[in-house]
C-alpha cells in the first residue's frame, strides 16, 4: 500500500489524532504547566480541545508548536513534513505549492516552519567519549553584503556564503553553521563550543585549522594540495564523510532551491543537516524521519513576521 494513502494525509481529524499520538504518547500534556494530571476534553468543544484542571487553560495539540495559528489543515501539514523528510535534496516551495494546492506564500511559510522543526535543539557536544569529528567548510551562493574594496576585486570564493560543518563519525550526525569569517581564531571558538575536548579532529590543511589541535585530544589533516585525500600512513585520516554530505547539500541548493539569501541560509542548512543526521544509512526510513521532524515542532513557534519580514 502506498504510504501516501494513510488517512492522516487526507483527513484533518485523523491528522490531529496522529499528531497527538506522536507528541503525547502517554496522553495530553498541558503546554503551559507541562502537567498531565486532571486534563479533560472540553465538553461541547471541538474534537481535540482539552482543558488543564490546575491552570484552567484550554489547548489543542498544536498550541506552542510551529503549526500554531495556521489555517492550513493538519493533514496538509503532515503531507508537507513527509515530502520534506523523504526528498533527499529538498523540495522547492513551488513544488510544494503545486502538490498541496496552496498559495505560494503559504507553501513558502510552511517549508520555513518545517525547517525550524528540523533544527536540532541542544545536542551533546560532537566527539563526546573521544570519537572522531570531521570538520570542513564549503562555499555557496553569493553574499551580496560583501563589497569589493576600492578597485580590488573579490576573488575566488571571497564573495560566497561560508558554511562550516562537523560530522561525528560515531553517531553519524552533522551540524553546520553559517559563518561570517574563517579566521583561525573565529573557527577555533566555534569548534571549542561544539566539540568535546576529548574528540579527535580531522580536517584538510586549510590555514584556519592550524593550531586547533591544542584544544582537542588530537588533530590530523590530509594535504589536498598534494593530492592526498586519505592519509597514506593512516587511512582513518580523511574528511571524505563530510565531503559526501556537502555534495548532497550543494546539489540540493543548486538544483532545488536555486536562490537563497544569507538571511535564510541557516534554515536550509538545518534542513540538510536534519536529513543527513537521520539518513537511511543510520537506520531511518522516511516515516521515522517524519516522526522525528514532527517531534521537533514543539516549543519553536515561529511568527509570520519573524519568518517573512516585510
Ligand atoms: Zn496546565
């Protein structure tokens, strides 16, 4: 049977029940006081409306989530989440607009809310327990805020957005940051904030990684300029894992999303990190990835104004 024939993709009430089952496996939880006791269905109220006895607040499963105050039926939300979770290189807002039969603005706003749900909260530092963390950077799009100085042209990748990424080889997770600078001191500060001191770091020979070994258990690097992609003396020394992840990210950003301003780039980056960290190779299928994204809708209410400033 097609996964798309599930009732919760076609009926708003079935979608609400499915979302309740996903977010409240042990029954309704009050979004204000987090209480689970003395919660009752509101008599004469619509299905899915509950009342918390202690704080007397009425709520539904979407209160305090990125779906709150949306006029889009919940079954369409579940379709959109499934499509974004099952499309390896992403799905454009135009495609979403056509599939869901909604306005472009609605599709655009939905996909940004879903990216917000995909954004991971506080993760344990990468490389906890002494694992290997690959670190690399990639350059994408055009940063229009960078102006040439005088008549000196911005050369090479100087005018592009900079994304710094980490992959934990033990957990398979990826985390990326849009950064303004790749100065050695800035890179070191970011790595120290996100990677455990006991981790072993693998990079290429880029100058901004020099000296980071002082903060971690070890730092090894390959010499790409000398044609070395895997260390000849020690084949565990390479950044091939993270380079594979970058190739999916770049194909998606180029082929699917095409244009992206710096203002929104961090959200696209979170979307690709999410799918990579929950990829099939780590044992996740499309449905499990969708459930994981749905669990991420809680506590991240995004207003129209913050997502779509005039
Ligand atoms: Zn309450």
